C-alpha cells in the first residue's frame, strides 16, 4: 500500500503545517466527547433489510475534526444523521449506542433530543441553504431557533448576538435584515453555520456542506468552518468526498465501505500511506489537474448490494490484494502497531482480531 501518485503528493502538499504536527489522534487521555458503539442502521424494504451501517465503533475527543469518506452509499451520511437522530423511516437504528458528553442520545425522548440539537450537537448540511424560510428575514429565523430553545431576550439583545454570530462566519451585520433570496449560496451556507453554532454546541456534524458550491466558495466555507471550530472548541464530524478539502481540514479520517469503518487514521498518515487497499485506491482515484490521465486509478467493480452483502470482507470482490480467507472471515477493525485502525487481513491475524472500541 502507499504507492506515491500525483494525487497523493498534491494532497500532502495541501495539508497545513499545524496538521502535520498534530498528534491528538494517538495521545489524548481526555474523556471522549462522542462514542459510537456497535451501531447498526438498516433501511427496511419489502425485499429485506438494507444494512446501511454495520457495527461502527468510533470515539471522538473534544476539539477533534474527523472526516468520513467513501463512495456514495457507503453509509457516511446515514451515520451522520444517526448522530443527529434525524433518520426517518424506513431507516431504523437496530442496535448500538451514541454517547455524547456522557448521555446516550438513543435513550433520550423526542423532546430531550429536540433540545439537545443546536444546544449540544448541530447539523450543517448542503440542504441547510435551502432550508431557510424565503419570507423571513435572517435574524428572525435565527431568533426563532433561540426562542425554541427557551431563550428570552429583548430584540436588541438578540440582534447584538446575531450580529456577532454573523461576523464570526465572515458576514456583515446587515445580512441579519436580509431575506434568503438576497444572499448567494456561499452566504446562505454561512448563515446555516451561524445558526448551527448559535448555542455553541459541543459537536458540529457537517454533511457535505460545500457540495452545491463552486470551488472558490467551497474553500471559503471550509475555512470559516475551521475558524468556527477553533473559536468554539467544538468537535466536528465532516462527511465529504473532496479529499483536497478534507486533507486541509481534518485531523483524522475514517474511511467507510459498505456500511463499515475500514480505516481510521490521522489525516497525514492516511494521505502518505493508506493501509486498507480500499483507502489506497480511493486516494489514487482523486483527480488532479496535473496528473496525466493514464496515471489516474479507478476502483474496479461496484460496491456490494447492502441488502445482500458477501461473506467475509465486503471489499474482497474488488480487492487487488484479496487472499483466499478474505472471502470467508470478516476482518474486524483493529489497532495497528502505530496506533491506527484498519479492518484488513493484511494487517491483522484473522483468528485473533476482535471488534473493539476504537479510540483515537
Ligand atoms: Fe483485501 Fe482481504 Fe484486506 Fe479485504 S481483508 S481489503 S479482501 S486484503
């Protein structure tokens, strides 16, 4: 694994010096902010259960930025919405725990969860831009959210607070009096971030927050999200597909395949030397303006049907490194000698691997 390609070299060059020095992944002794334990999410269909998330274990500490990556349908957005408890039928959380600051979110009743959203965990999505009410001024929409969480202040006090929120996301105070149609896509996304961080949540879940924006605005929005994270100390779970943006933003990367976490690594390590064959192919397939077409690698085959998963390693039918036992024994996510986590028989003895809590 870890063959150097123009794409990987470009991603390494895009990392900030502070990321390269970051060692939070391996050294944190603090209490975890978020623990996901053996989470399973199914979509119940007439043909059977579509296993969108299968036994994900994950731990995130205060102030960490985790990016979840993988092809479409790998379960990353389902996982993000499960954390928010915003999945709708036919999706169903079948098993597991999502512990945020010591409370299992799956045990809260609807009212407790409604109050927890925004107050402790907030969502920023691509759809947030279009979720703004077209006939309400921006300030009234943000005030609605605050009042909904029990805040009672004078209009002037609310306004001061909203101006400060808007400034934090790089918008002028006069945006508060505007209607959504007066704002560009990037401005609307920043309003979404201002709304999401109005109550200083401990965790921000950002689900493809930039995918509807042009490249320049994408970078501005990610810079704003990074600044907000630093200022508030919140942790971030970012769902994304642009490895360039992720390399610049994240502390660590979780690679998902067919509903499973197959690798969890500090961003600089995975960019330099991905361990899982799928991570390696994913990084090699990143397009680059400088790369010649014949050096781009595509991932062979298609992901498995989640309603009919193959035995053993789900990636085996597409894996260039597959061994005979790969199609029989499920590789569990297990720590490597350098403190990373990978679910692949190339790195662990299949007879000795065991599912365990993943600590970062
Ligand atoms: Fe490939 Fe086997 Fe590793 Fe799966 S377990 S990724 S098939 S080498």
